[in-house]
C-alpha cells in the first residue's frame, strides 16, 4: 500500500477520528511482516494521529496476525475493529480461521475495508467480518476510502449503549425507545440474560 494508497488510507483514518465521540478510545495497529501496536488505546487524538502518520508500507502482509493482535487487546465492552488491506495475507502464522475465531471471541464487530489492487483477494477480510457480524466494503481507488470510512464513522457515532439492572428473573421481553431531536429509534429485545445492547443506528 505505497504511494496514493497509503496516503488515502491515512487521510480516511484521520477523518474517522474526527467523527468518534471524545471518550472513545482508539488503538492503531500496523502490519507488514508482522503486526505491531503503533499507538495503544487512548482518547488522545494527537497521539493516534501521530501513530497514523508514522505508518509505512513495507514487507509482507500479516493480516490474520494483525486481527488476532487487535482482538486480544480490548478491555472495554464496546469493541470495533476497522481492518484495511490492499492484498492477500502472505506471512501470517495465524490462519484466516484463527483470525475469524479470535474476532468472534472478542465480541468485536469487524468492518473490513479492501482497496482494489492486482494482489487483492478479499476472502480473508470477508470471512473475518462475517464471523463478527460485521461487513466488508471495497474501494476501487484510494480516494474512495474517505467515503467508506465516513460511513463507518457515522454508524459508530450513531450507536447507543443501553444498560440496566434486572429486578426479576426468567425470560422477559421489553422495548427500548430513544429519542434524539426529531428522530426516534425503537428496538425489541428478548433475552433472559441481557446485560447490554446497542440500539440500531
């Protein structure tokens, strides 16, 4: 992902940061021959931007290993992985099945973003995203990354986290309604052990 591809990815990632709530913690992970944490979880946007600016394109593509690393690094309830790649995995010790399983166990939703190149094989991002209940989007060119990241940011910013303490037991059904300005959202939940839920965006 050299040249325009990396520049487009950095611009899109920085735009995504602008959309996230101020209290949302962000971690930046780069991966070439192996994944590495460029910046640990923080609400310091300057630190995240510095980490993004320092990313370089070199070596192979340890995509699966990067997902395993990301999935194991969460310590919060709301978990999202935005996975950007422009090619197939070439050097990971972990398989795609390993990465998909790690993402599923972590409870993170994976948004796969693939930049179309001659080396692109989108099977791994698609499988990982599917295992997490996420989705995959393809960018035909680097400039298209901005629109995809913008859509992801809007979806993340529009999520609501609902918590409650149950006073009864057994299977119960209930409806949660949220009104913000002129918009109203409603969802029906049915579970005997619901401790957290996200309203649809």
